[in-house]
């Protein structure tokens, strides 16, 4: 398992985590639906998922971008999303028929089509919530349900990078069970072992 040898993971697994679907009421009284969304296995077909996510990311505040993602521009957003939907594990948050948050795990391998055992590879995490819905616990719900969905599929090793000055994101990841495992000048790497 060459991927896992590159990173340090906690010895003790975290979890269990809840699995979607669920409905969460945020502090503002908004009912938020959390659903799995993977290449058409969620509530809408694959092309509908792509369009729903594209609409969300077109609205995304460029000031909230991290490490160059999400990209800007409708066509670049679609090109970025297509492999996420095809190869990744995805969970979305919806409010009033629109996607307002997205969490994804992407396999850390050169050729995702060669994956036979999901527990043998590492998965990279990315999570985004529209600015108007931030700081209401939606990110925590998305993250926990994504990890639950991943664990149900056999995923064990998840990692991420976060800008070291992004205190709210680091606090969210630590609350869920991620631990620091490496640092570069502008980024911190965190990892989790899930069951």
C-alpha cells in the first residue's frame, strides 16, 4: 500500500459516524437535507448532480476559495466536478431545493479504475459550504455524514490539507477526529483513520 506509507495516521480509529440521508435544522431554523451523491446514485441522475453542484459553485464566494479550489467559471467548475462525481464519494447539503454544501473524498491513486479494495488506499477530503450557510453546523453535518458513507463503503484512511490560518476549518476537522500529521509553510496536513 504505497499511498498509506506516505502519511501518518492515528493509531485509534475514529467513529462510528452517521450515514446519510438525514435532515438537520441549523441554528437559524433552516431544514437542511444531507444526502449521498455519487454519479447518479443520489436523488437525481448524474447529469442533474453535475448541474446542481455547478450552480452551487458558481455562487461560491471567490474569497472562500482555498488552494485554488473550487475553480471559477462555469466550464472550469464542470471540468473539476466531473471526476469527483465519477471517482469520488460525495455528500451534499440542500436547502429549499438548492445545493448549499458539498463534501467529497477523492481516491489518492493515479488510476481510480484500478481500485479493488477501498480500505487499501488513501482518500483526500475537500468540503465547501456557501457563505450564507457557514457557521451553523452544516459543515460538521456534511463531514460526519461523508465519513459515515465512506466507512460503509470500506474506506479507512482519509487525509486533507488546510491553510494554517484557517482556524474554523482546523477546529471542525479536530472536532470530528482528524489529527495533525504534517506541515508545510502555508498548509497543515491532517489525517483520520475511520471505522
